[in-house]
C-alpha cells in the first residue's frame, strides 16, 4: 500500500499525541503551534530536510510548526529537550539512530524505548564495509 504525503504526514503527527489521547479528543489537536526540535545546527542537511518536512506538514494540518535547533553534544542537547518536554504531542523532533546510542553508552540517563514515542521513519541510510 502506498501512502500519499498527506496521509503520511497526518499519521505521523497524529501519532505524536497518542500518550495524551483523551485530552486531545476534547481539545481538537492541534489547536496551537507545534514545536519541532532539530538536534543539529541550522543550515545543515538534517535541518534543511526537517524544515521542508515541517513546512509541508504545517500546510497539511493547518497549524504552524516551529523548528527549534538545539545543537551540541552530538545531538544530546536536543534529545534531552525532547525527553523533558510535556508528552502532549506539541513537542516533537528528529532523533537519528546515533543519538539513541547515548543511553547504552551511559552518557545520558534516558531509555529512548520507554521515554520517547516513535512517530515515523523519515529517511534511511545504509552503510557497508569492504
């Protein structure tokens, strides 16, 4: 089954509010701007890609999505900001696989499997060795 861009966007953003589903049904999500945390510096590839995604999603849902860059510490600053945000679907962000390894290395006290809610896969990369 092939999803349209609109279906994918709505499904991903709608999934962000699953933890607060009862409140969201009553409030009419989204009824205020959404904050998107990008854990990288402005102007880079990840930032440019995420801004394009947020711009398209904003048009589809009829609500502003504000990109906040929280760069530094190899992505840990943005990761911590997402983990500390209220789980109401109004703060979402980009988490590359490399950032999820920090908990396993002991550099950040966070379990991405239980403390973050996965919304959607945006891109993929395959690496090989020879």
